[in-house]
C-alpha cells in the first residue's frame, strides 16, 4: 500500500441547483435524519425502510441476524419480487417500458401489459415443469422479453442467471454448468452495429460442448432469422404460450430465498456466481433508486446498462419497476447509425434521468464533442455514472453538454456483490466534485483500512476500501463455493470487514476517491475482467507456453489489456504480428470481445522471481511506459527486461 498516493487534485465543485432541490426526494434534513437513525439503531433503521418500501405477504420477525460472513436479513418475512414490481402498479394507466430497437422501432408497454405478459410467460414456464429453486439461464439482449423472462422467474421462484449476450459459447457453457441450469432462454438473433448477432448459434455451440443439466432451450423469435432447430431441446417462446390470458399467483418467497445468480470475474480463471436474495436485494435497489436517482412515478429513466450486468438488474429492471417509474431500454450500439444516437433518443423520448458509464461518455465526447448542441436535452434533470472512476474532463463535458450545466451528476460506486449503490451523492443535497463518488449512503458503513488492519483517518492516504457493517443487499455467497467466498471477501481482515478489492482515499472534505483495484482485476470499459481468466484463455492455445496480463491507461476504455506471451520452443517462429492478431481473436472467441487484448507482445521468457512467480509489477511498468520501479533483485533473469522493453 506504500505506493498508493494520490496525484489528482480537483478544485471545482458543484452545488445542486435550486429547482432540483425544491423537488428532490431527500433534503438536507431528511438525509441527516436517516444518518442519525442508522447510527442510533441500525436494525430499526432497516426495518422501517423495509416496511415502507416493500409489500410483504408476511411481515418479518428479525432484521439482521447471523454472523460474519453469513448474515441473514428479514427472516420469516414472505414476499414476491415480481408482485412488488408489477401487481402494485397495475390499473393505473402507467407506462412501464419504452423499448427502442437499433433499427429504431419503438414499443411502449404499460404496467398492465407487462403484468399480463409476465403472467402468461410464467404460466408457460410452469407448464415446462420448472419448480422453485431451479436455475434458468437468460441469454438475451436488453429487450422487453428479457425483462419478462427475469420477472417470470422471480414470480415462480426460479433462480435466474442472466449471461451477457456478448459472451462466447465457452463462457456461456461454463456458467450453465456451474449453476446446473435446466432451461436456457434466448433469441434467434439481435442486431448490433447493423449486423445480425446469432445468439441461438452461440447457444447451440455451448450445448454441443456439453451442458448435461439443460433440458430445453426456449427461443424468442426476435429477428426471425433462420436458426437450426433441434427438436429434442428447442421450443419456441410463442408456441408455449397459452392462447388465453393466464394469471399465475406469485410464489410465496422467503426473504432469504435466492432471487438470482450473476457471474462476475475474480482473480482466478473461474468466474464467481454471486448470489443475491429476495428481500434484501429488493430493498437496497428500491431505496437507492429513490435516494440517488431521485426517481418518481413520472420519470423516464434510461440506464444504458445491459441486463447482463448488475447495473441492468438493479437500475433497469428491479429497482425502477419496484419504484413504479418508466424505464427506457435501447437495444443497440451507442454509435449506430451515428455517434449522436444517445442524444437523439433522449430528445425524442424526453428522458429525465440518464445513467451511463464513463467509457461511453469518453467515446461519445471524443467522436462528437459538440454534437449534443444540436439536440434539445432539456428534459434531463439528473445524470449518473458507474463502473470506474470518471476523469474530471469527461465529467465536466457530461455536466455542460449533456446536463446543460443544470443537472446534478451522481457518480455511483458499487459492485456486483453489493447489489446496489453504496457510495454516491444525494442529488438534492451533496456538493459534487468531478472524479469522486463522494459519501457513503445512509446505512452503509465504509472504512479505509491499512494492510495491517488499522483504520486510516489521515486525509488522502490510500488504503483498502471495506464495508464495516452488513447491509441488506450484500451478496450471500458464491454459488457452490463457500470457501472462495470467505477467502475473497472476508479473510484479509479476519471476518471483521467485507473487503471490496478496491483501494480508496478520503479527502479533507470526506469525499471518497476510488484509486483502483488491489487484486489482479482490470477494468476495461467499465467491465471487470480477471487477468487470470484472460491468461488461462491465452495459455490454452497450443502454441503458447506462458502469458501474463496487465493493464495500462487507455483514453477511451479507461484501462486496456496488454498480454505478455511466450511461445513453446517448437513454435517460436510464430512470434509475429499475424499470430498476435490470431491470439487476440482467440481470446475473443473464448471469453468475448471485451476481453480481447489491445496489445500482445512476445518474448523468450517472462520476468520471474527465483521462486517462479511472474513479476507482474515490472510488466505493468513496461506496459504503462514507466521506468521500472522498485526492487528487481529477486528477478531470476534480469536480461529479459531489456528484451521486453525493446518490443514496445
Ligand atoms: C468495480 C465493480 C457496479 C456496477 C458496474 C460494475 C469499479 C464501480 C465505480 C465508480 C470508481 C467504480 C470498482 C468496483 N467501480 N463503480 N463510481 N467509481 N470505480 O460492476 O463489474 O461488479 O465492478 O467497478 O472497482 O469494485 P462490477
């Protein structure tokens, strides 16, 4: 932790404007009360919020029970998430979803429509013999049907695992087999950048590699492109729907029943199936939508995240729908047919709250700095970012050009594991500073801790970002791997704190600045990737002996991947740019486009310690064009550094 020191200094700060303050869900007083009431009695605080925000079938008896790292929330409470998202908002003539396809077809779905669609699909799933607790993989782009599939699972108590539709067949197969899913739901195809992506073909490949648990594949005819139809497994979505409207009573779920599993990268080759439960997850996603996004029933909330990520779960589907607002979903590329697509959608649909990733902001800023000027973006009242630290230049552009210098920006820090925003400004209250996610939300007890376990109180000193007290939407574990759960998130400080894996510092005003990861995880375009996962995929190539993956700063992606590779003796002739290109595509096929290394360099050996550990720190220096820093005395083969440096 010695090297962590901050070089960023940002003096600009922004107060929320009066119009916003006058209507915001939280005020200075209300926020203060929330913080106070948490401090006085954390159980009473959470219990009250849970009763205010969730419709319970049966009230709970305890608030937080159990011991680290196995906490339980709202035991004996009974509820159903789909009921909270749908049943309580019907008969109100309210719009639930505005869907824009890449080729600009618009579909509007009311809460009533959505309720009936979900009920009908739930009935169909039930007819397939699925029962509470069964796992269902959803491999679909962000369309209404994907949301219908998620909510239907929730209605029946089936545990869904949405797999990002850009993932390769191998990544898909791994996830199916890890959670032993019975059913996979997919589409024939979808469009990205004008091209047809044949999702069903990827599913076929995954199944052909072996997925013994899968009984059926349900295919929604999205594009009506030709697919291979395997009679033994495949069924069409529209053919299993009952011809008359069915109503399915929501399954009575216990608070701690699993709602979903979502896979995320860790520092080993194997992704982790993060488990989220029913009540706790729902509560934090509702309150953060109200507090941080200031959501109200007349908002049109566009969160650009794909449903394959946690952001899509909490801020496209569950949170906003359980809050009763209208969501906009766009199922296409941000730059198709042109780089002003986002601004066009905002103008045409009068989006009020817009939430996207710094990488998207940087891309759109780079490709069309002044394009937003052509659009009327006055409907916007609040902007958000997530996924990685946002650089102040992009923040200010976002503020001036998209927000017309009028909209608060909420920079929200959280993780797949936390389920919902943990550190973020309260838009009607918090003074924002470009580049910081500001303060912890009420109920979230954040600490910055040195490696030896001491709380760091000195301003601007970096340390491990931890969460000191349990919270309702915390992960309940890793599917099928309790030991890994304990090791990854709790061991470092002996079960005392939840370890986020991030490093951070607090400035003089108490603003929290995220500094990066402390493990072997890189953040490319706001997506978390385990370097080990990429290394294993490179090493699985027949010609490759060893690989080490590090990241370097990239103008648009935030971080980009540099892979250092050595080849087996009989293949050293392949140390060519052409083979480097082949390897990049190899990784893309194995994991997905987002993991494709930006750079690959070959060398005769990798720098190692005498005990054989690859010294990634040195490779990082090289990739980042820095001087080799720190001690190299443990290096076994010092002359290799010269060769590595020459390559770049
Ligand atoms: C990691 C979590 C949470 C949804 C998107 C990514 C980084 C996330 C911020 C932010 C700086 C951020 C952290 C975190 N991160 N938000 N506002 N500022 N860094 O979810 O894939 O679970 O990744 O993303 O490093 O640990 P995820």
